[in-house]
C-alpha cells in the first residue's frame, strides 16, 4: 500500500509519484541506502535520487535493475490496492519504455500476495530487438502474439511467432523479443518462482 500522507500534490498523484514512493519504500524495507542500492543496481546514485524524488522517466532496464538488486519482482513498484473488476483500455495503463529500440510494456496485472504472475501488454516496432537479461531461476514467460510477427524466446533459439501463436519458455537465461512487422502486439505473462 502506498503511503501518500506526505504527498504534496492534489488528490490524484501522478504515476511517477507513486513509483517514487514505491521505490523508496522498498529500498527502506530492504534497509539499503541510496548509495548501496545504486551500486548494487549499477545505476548512478543521482538517477536513483531523482527517481525517489518523482523526477525523470525510468526505463524498463532501470526498473528491472533496481528490482533485481533488491530481490523483488519489478511489479512490486506498481502495486495498487486490489479491485473486484479492473478494466484497462488500450490507451491506458502504466507503460515503461526500453532505452533502445521501440519496445513498450504496459503492466496489466501485477502479482498480488500469494500469486506469482505478472501480465503485460506489449506494443513493439521493428528495429532493435529487446534483449532481456536472465530472471531468477524458475521464472517462466508466456507470450500470446496478438498482431504482427515476432522472433521470441531464448537468445540461442528464438522462435518466429505469427498473430495468434502462443509460446512459453524459461526466462532464467537471456531472452529476446524482436518485432518483425510494424505495430506488433502481444500479451506476456511472467510466472515467478
């Protein structure tokens, strides 16, 4: 649950403010200083300080680095109170963008306590492939390609998927998602051990 008691803005906080509070909360729960977490995540201390201040626009890579450095699923930074019915329109949701290439991941459902899965909607353009570093042992990714074509899976043996194709693979090794057609979209589910 986000602590907004010291939140300086009007009633509706911006997504970056909620993210800033979550990163700081998780860092403090891990009993880490800004310097130590930045070092573990291999990011600049100033970058982490800016994120905790609600400044900047962190990339997927930065968020993953912070989560891995604290031993957390990246979705812990986006947790919201549970809801009975949740609708996220195609143009809505908390989206993070890759530093390189045209890759956007929108978190659709995070991993509530006791449940070990995260759900994403991807929209990817051809160009530079999205190379993901290994996730913790036992992590499994499921991909359902909704439109376009893409090369997906373990770096050493990716598979070309067409619209409607589904695959799952171990994400404990380096893996890739490369759009082969414009406006390629997919649903990705990440299962955590």
